[in-house]
C-alpha cells in the first residue's frame, strides 16, 4: 500500500508538472490569440467595388518611347525608354503632392538634363547612359518603392507623375536649338544663383532670377547648425589644409562677399579665400546662403533654402503653379532665353 500510495503521489506530481509545462507552452498562444484574430479579420475579403483596379503599365508617348536608355542602378544596367525612366525620376525628385504644372515642369527639366547628358557623353562612358544616384545624375525611384513611400495616396500620385511625363512627351528646354544643362534644386533663398557664381563656367541660360519661395511652407527652409570650436576646426582644417586656425574661433571665418542672390560667394577661412559652396559642403549646410555667429561658446550657422540654388527651384515652381502659371511659363522663368518644344535631335 505504502508503495502504491507513494507511486500514485509520484504520478500526481508528474501530472502536475506536465500540466504546468503545458500551461507554459499554451500561455503565449493565449496571449497571442487576440492579435491573431485581428490579423485574420484584416484578411477578410473587402467589397470588390471598393478595390482599386490595377492600373495598366505606363506607356511612353511616341517621342520618349523612341529613345532607348541604359540606366545604371547600383551594379545593374536597366534597359528602358526615356519616358519610363523619367517617370522614375519625377517620382524621386519632386513631391508628388505638388501642383500638376510643377510636376510637368520637373518632367521637362529632367528630360532635358538627360538629353544633355546623352549628347555630352555623360558620366558613365560606354557602360551606361545615366545612373540612379542623385549625387551623380538624377534620383530615380521604381514604382514599388514610390508606392510604399506614398501610402494611401499611391494610386493618385502615380497617376499624376505618369501624366506629367506623358503629357509633355518629347518636350525639351532648348537654348540655340539644343538641350540645356537643366539643373534644378529644392528651394532657393528668394533668388536663384547664376551658374558662374556657383561653378566654374557661366552659362547664358543659368542666371539669377526671382523665385517665389513659400518659406513658411517649406520644411526646414530656415535651418540652424551649431559646432563646438573643436568640431568646426576639424571640419575646416580638413577642407582647407592651408587655413591658419590659431586663435579664437570668432576670427576663423571673415570677409564674406555676397553674390547677386545673397548667398556667400567667397569668404576667408583662416586667411585662405574659399567659395561659399566649399564651406557649405565642408560643414554640411543645406545651402550657401548662410550667416554665422558665436553663441555661448559655439559657432552657430543660420541657413536659408536647400540646394545649390541654380536653375529651376522646385518649391518656387510649386508656388508659380499654385498662382496659375503653366509648365512652359515656369521653365522659361527659371531658364533664361530658352524655348520649350518637342525635340527630335
Ligand atoms: Zn551618374
């Protein structure tokens, strides 16, 4: 009996342990169950009438379709026609929430830039015509990536971008009958900058013009960056090895000369004459329209606008379109002395 009793006690404790073990494994399922049921609910079929019909794939207009392109995307070379490429560029280069005429101006500027690169040989030799790296050629976004970024607006935005390209089929900004270097930027400081003030060569069609920037509606239109003396010294010394940065930081940057757009054309960095654009890139500022001031032991930079400031301003184009300008008016405003027409050359 004793043995039987103790045997049944052993059996009981095994049974209890088994139950506890089972409970341990079941607990997560019990906790997860409510979430699983909501997941299942989400998978309920929706009313077919509410489901968006899949849009037909983009088809370029006749002129854009007649230009095959080899687009370097990372290590891969994608083959597509000019129109298909431009849809990817407009998706990536301008917020699709912008006015339709601004998107059309962006499409024509991107087409013009691409044709200029094709005619001037581009940056990729025999390997490709153009690439998807915005620091080299132009930004590019495939449809899936853009749709994921756009969320609920994806269908409407994709339709706007495709229409901007198709409705301007082949249209190009020309100066003297040839495609121009149609550079663009995000937001100027109220005036665009002449090419010669930013880069080495001046171009007759890239001159300073007024730009109606809606500053209060542009994210980070006015930005502020601060550096400790050590941080500032390290960055300036790397970019300008000849600069004498002895003494207090208040004396390191001197004698700023403004260009016609109010951006810093040149300044002295520790006795070395530098371009405002060089200091901009050395310090990672959003534009070369900046001032600086020592505050509480730090050097603070106040910056207006975003980008190099040359050519078409995207936010300025958006403001012009909102005020009723069409894409041709926008393009001929930002690019001096040009025409906008279908180009077959
Ligand atoms: Zn490139």
